[in-house]
C-alpha cells in the first residue's frame, strides 16, 4: 500500500508512523522544535500512550506559537488546515506532498476519538482549577490547553471580575460636570452627536478597571490625560497629603515613546490654554511612559518578573496603551503585580491586529463595545456628568458589569468625512466590501490603488488616474518612479547626499542634518502582509535596495552602507534603544579629517534636532527596513504608507491586517496589489479567528 493510499484510513495513526510525520513537519518549518519537545515530554511520562495524544500535544504547542490560547479539537476535525494554518505563509499547498497535509493525515479521526484518547489522568486534566495538579495539558469541552495558558486565563478573568466588583467612591455628578467643562470643553455645540471623550472620562471614574477603545484620531490620548487630571483632583480632595501614584506603560518601546510624546504635547496644550488652574495638577501626570517589561522588572533569560504578588507595584493608577498588543501571559503577570485596590485602564484599537503572543485580551474585553450595552443606570450617570445621552440602540437593561466599563470613541478628529483613508478604514473595520471598493475607485488625494504586474521585478507599469478620474496603465521609468521619485524613499536619500555637512563641520550642524534625514525617512514606509515570499519583507527589502542602487541613490545593498534604514528588534536598555526604533546609517566627519559610518537614532529626550550616534558594531539586533511587516509597524505612524499585498490568497490576509496597515498612514495611503482586487475583498471578509478570544469573561 502506498503512503498516499494509507491516508484514507486510520492505519496511518500507528505509533510508528506519526513520529516520522511530525519530523517532516518540523523539517518543512511547519512546527517548531519546542512543539515536538511537548510531545516527547508526554511520551517520557507515559511511553505507551496513543499517538493521537502525542499529535494533540504537539499541535496545542503549535497553536500557542500562532497566538492561540487553545487547540480547537472540533474545528481541527472539520478543517484541519484552516485551524492549524498549515502549510504556512509563502508555501503553496499544491507544492506539498499530499500525505503530509493535515487534511489527509487526520482523515478519519473525529472529535469523539480525540476526547477518548485524551482521557489520560497523568497528562490531561479536565477543566478544574486544582493548584496541586501538574498535568501539562488541560481539557475544557473540546478545547485543549497548555496548562500555563489555562491557569493564566482563569487568573485574568477572576482578577478582572474582582476589580469590576470594587465600588469606587463615586463623586458628585455636578462636580464632575464642572471639572469636565474646564478640562475637556466641548468642541461643538451640544447636539445629536455625543461627546464620547467626556463620557469616557465620566465612565472610568466609576470603576477600578476600564477599557477605552477607538481608532487613530479618535482622541484616546486627550481622553486619558483628562481622566488622569480628574482622578488627581478627586484624590487630592480625599487625601491632600498623599499624591496619586500614577504610571503609564505600553507593550513595546516604540509604543511607549509615541505615547510619551503625545502626553507631553497634550500637557503643553493644557498649560497653554490657561484653563487648568492648578499647576500641581500638570506636574502630577507622568510625562514618561515605560514598557510593561521594564515596569514589571523583567529579567534576562527568564519568564519571571521582579514584581508580583510578594512585591506589588507601588501604584494607585496604571494606564496601558496599545493594549491590542497585550498577550494573555503578560496580562496575567501584570495583574499579579498590580495591587487589587489599584485602578487599571487599557487603551487601544480593538480592530487592530492582536498580540503576536498567545491571546487577544483587548479584543475579548471589547468584543461588545460597538453596540454599547449600557444599562439605564449607566446612561443616567453619563447624562448627569456630561450632559449627553446615550442613543437608544446602545442601551441594554441586561448589560454586564464589563459592558459598563468599556467605551468606544466613535468620532474621528483626524480624518474628514471625505477622507479616503478614514472612509476606507471604516469600511474595512465594518467588513463592508462594496463600500471599500467604492472608495478605492474614487480619485482621492490621500488614497490610491496600484496594480502590480505578476512578475515581481516588472515594476515599470503602475495604475494612475487621468484628469477625468478614469484608471489607465502608464509606463514609468525603470527606477521605480513610485518608490524613488514621486513619494517614496528618494526624499531622505537626496537629503542625505545633497545636504551632508563637509569635513570640519561641528556636531550641531551634523546633528541637524541627521535629524532632517530621519524626519524625511519617516515620511514614507512600505508595509508587507507577509514576511516570506517575493511579496514579503525578505523579498522586497533586497529588491528595493537593488533598485535604489541602480538609481544611484545607494552605494551598496549589502552589509552596512550609508542610507541603510534599520529597525531595532529587541529592547536594549544599555543603549537606550527600544524594539521598533528606526535609525539610519550615515557617514559623518570626524575631528581627524576622515569619514566614519555611524547609525543615527532620534534622541527623544533632547529636542527635535538632536540625535544619538552609535557604531554599527554595537547593534546586534537590527534588520533592514525598506519593507516592514504590518505586525512590526504597530505602535508606529508614517506620513505616507504603501501596503503591498501578495499575488495569491493567504490565511494571514485578514480584515485586521489590512485595517492595521491602513491606519499607520496619516496623510496618504497606497494599496499595491500584486494580484487581483478580489484578494483584497476576500481579506476584508476574513476575520482573525484567534482561539481564546471567546473564552470565559468577567
């Protein structure tokens, strides 16, 4: 019997067959070594167990690596390749041996078989919270967990239920209204559109835990600064001799740096307005934002943090920004370290991509935010404190305690009603394919669809609009006109060449030049949906660099060369660099009359024309960043963005990915399609299905 014929029967699942299959999946890169290690741990404990248990142990570890909290056994039986995401990106199923595909390997196995063979008390525990249990796996219904994720999930929801049950000292609504009028005056006369920023501040006052979600430009930073000002005012009124202990944090260094800048700008506007009155109030709000790992006391080569139940954080209020990047384990670590009496508020965009780590905490907590579900009592409180009433469709007498602590900011102050970026983002967020197609077809100054020929190297033809708004194909120069001339990387490279100071220039002049190059570089970024393949980061980075060399804008495309943009991929506190920081290699003059290559990074603490210079040899964790994955762009913004889509469908192309890439752009967005537009529309209809997002909630 041939191997392909054996895929039609369960004989394939013999103890002698499965290890070779798992080894082949490892060789192809479908599994990680740690995934197989999980299976061998189970076999070491019980050598005679069914091979299906080994497969389940391997795949639940694989799913954790893909961001899933559990393995859905029923879903895997119905659609194994869809649930497992095999083969992964950059690899076509048609190119894989049929006998290796999950759909064939698992043929003939049903959910009942999985559940029966997983009845192994020494390895798999049924879903009970037993602190003394040491089984590596936990089974809850048809969901199989790694034990640590099961424990984290139960701890997180239990802690949040406790915080939601804490009754905050509710201030006088009239006093809240007066303070809101001073701190957050209404931008427009009161009318049918509610002031969601004011309502967010009022809602968060009532609870020790809350979520403020909203897209770019909806005013999350403005809202949180005013919320902190309110909390400080009422805390001082209650305990004048004890200032409120406040901290602000974000999952990544780049997100922390951006929030620090936004907080400082907002505090300066408050001070300039002259409406604050109490100068001590502005001093009480932190201007510096840290990473969560640094806040918790992260330790090298360890999962554990210095702060925890035995050494809690000395805080009364913690704000976590970009919470969409917050994974389940980090959330559990944070809650263990945060005093039970402290307030915790999460900020983020629920429609963005979830964390690269397992879990989708913000997505789960704010899953019902669009429809509000506010009780009449909550609506009465908001009306009394803000002067605005919740619309009838958002009222729900059966709303949960969590619903009363989540608010979605619904008004965008960045994009106008005729903005292509804003309208396309709304259409993608809501899954409205027809509306998205309509806006892509319009001649918008801030939005463009570009068709790319199937040949990855044939970039000479691009889609442009003539004066009548019709789409035509126009031949351009061989040097990638869109990339090097019209709005791409040419701006910063010309700044690097033309304005470079000569030998003998002082460092102030050199710093000003480098700062200008960095600003010009931040004006444009190519984003990719995938990492591998011709339309992924790995393929595009090299081809873009080669094209820029051919255009005479770069001297080389390998190693370290002047003009090379690099992305920091790991926090380095010794060098003061954060994961996500972008720098540029530049040749600068020395006091000895020679030129030396150094890497310039923005110095966020010393003014806009100051930079930090580092030798390339000191940068161990950087990568070239002409092209950047959408995942790594989270927490960043660019003036102009080009998102390059691959030429074939891929499970990673989802609504959340397109939306996240689009909302990195402030002024102009180009969607470059290597395939048909139908791939984009399929992606808008495809949502991220992350196992764990619909788990037990507060």
